[in-house]
C-alpha cells in the first residue's frame, strides 16, 4: 500500500469541520488518510476512525502566523509533505456587524485562508496530486448587490495584492458609514461575510492560475445545522456530515462532471481546478456539481 495522504483541516472543533474529519476518518480508499484535525484549542472531538486512517489533533489559529508556522513545521517534520489542505474555519458576524467585527470576518475568513494557502504552497515539496479545498458559500455570488465596477475588479483580479486591495478597500469604505459603503458599490447592510467569501472564491481562481501543480477548488456546504447555520431563520436541514460531503469529495474524490454520485470516493481525480462546487440548492445533500463562479 502507498504511504498516507496527509490532510490538514482547519476549524474542526465543531460544525462542518467536525463533519469533514468524521467523513474522512471512515473512508476506505487506496491510501490511508492521516487527518490533522486542527482548532484554536486543540479540541479532541473523538470521531470514530477506520484503521489504517488516523486523526491527529493539533492547535491552530489561522489568524496567527506563528501558529500557522508551528503547525506546518510539526506536520512536515513528521511526514515531509502535506497532500491536502481543507480551509473550513470561518466566523460570521453579520448579526452584530461593526467595523471591528467586519475586520475580524475579513481577516479570519479571507486573510487566514490566504495565509494557510501560502504556507501550503511554500512546502519544500508539493506532492503530486496536491489539493486545496476552501469551504465558502453561495453567498460569494457577485451578481447581486455589488456595483458593476467592483464586480469587474473581482472578476479581473490576478494577484494576492489585488485581493488584499479589495479587502482593505471594503473595510475603508465601510468605516466611512452605510452611505459610503453603498456608494462604493459594496451593497447595503452587513456585507463582511459575503465579501470574505467572494474574496476566497477569487483567491481560488488566482491560485489555480498560478499553481497548475495543485488542484484548488472551493464549495458551498449548503445550509447546515451548526452554530453558524443557526444564525439563519429556521432550522438548517443538513447534518454536519451532509454539509461536509462536497468538501470531502473535492479533497479525495473524483472531480469530473459526474462527480462521486454514488458516494464512492476514489483518488483518480480528473484535473479540475479553480472551480466552485455546490448542490442544486442549499437544502439538499450531495457531492456537489462544478459551476463557473465568474458568471454568478
Ligand atoms: N453552517 C452553514 O449553514 C454554512 C453555510 C455556508 C457556508 N458555511 C461555511 O462552512 C464553514 C464551517 O462553518 P460552520 O457552520 O461549521 O461554523 P461554526 O460551527 O461556527 O464553526 C466554525 C469553526 O471555525 C473555527 N474558527 C473560527 N475562527 C478561527 C480561527 N481564527 N482559527 C481557527 N479556527 C477558527 C471555529 O473554532 P472555535 O471552536 O475555536 O471557535 C469552528 O471550529 C465556514 O467556512 C462557513 O462559512 C456554513
């Protein structure tokens, strides 16, 4: 049997991150899965693990560069390379949006994901078949609420500098009040979560263009029964394992148009990168279908 596939998952203390490690840990594919389940307090969630897979718990705060460096140093010292990064950790402060909370949302969701990707891509060896998966949201859509010029800036971004400029520009416009935010094309009301997810989507496309050696994709988990999911009105219909399905497929499954319809996750993986995957709607469970985000 080949050596293990080494996978790092962020924000696995609860919610969809816990669903991702639960679903990964029970897979029986051609290689053992060594799953680094990370969270700010190193929570041991006690998921059931099918041998020879392993779940290894570590602390990680994605907003803290020394925490990121320490995690990568530990995992690389043990294995030499990380095959798959799943960026799941995020916050949503929509219900209490202030400038401070908006900045926390932007720099955790976008900034933390950006820095995790940079650390992954800075590994001494990028293993063949390396993948990055980011959990975003259907709320990343550009077609609603953004002004035309801003949509164009997102769609034409080609570098991390372009993305950082968009992130800082949003916070600067927001700090000048609701009228300035709207006049600058960001839309009305609490927008930081949506902007952060649009930035990660653009990051996905930019990294896929610059790193053909890595498959970089992102997905919406659908409306899932977690602390964040319960911020919406009503009861989220999806369990955490259902919410984890598309991210798990993008991490270890077939990426072709048919996807892993029946749930058999093999690692033969068609080469699809820079795409956004989601199910028909946020209420249904499934392995997800690819969509061209720039058109949404
Ligand atoms: N639930 C939904 O319906 C839904 C819908 C669309 C998209 N999503 C996306 O799905 C992903 C998971 O969301 P969820 O619903 O599972 O949310 P959740 O229950 O609130 O869990 C969020 C996770 O992120 C972690 N986290 C937050 N800040 C962090 C940081 N600085 N460093 C490391 N970890 C951090 C949290 O860890 P702590 O325990 O340390 O706080 C927690 O494990 C997110 O990307 C979210 O945007 C969710």
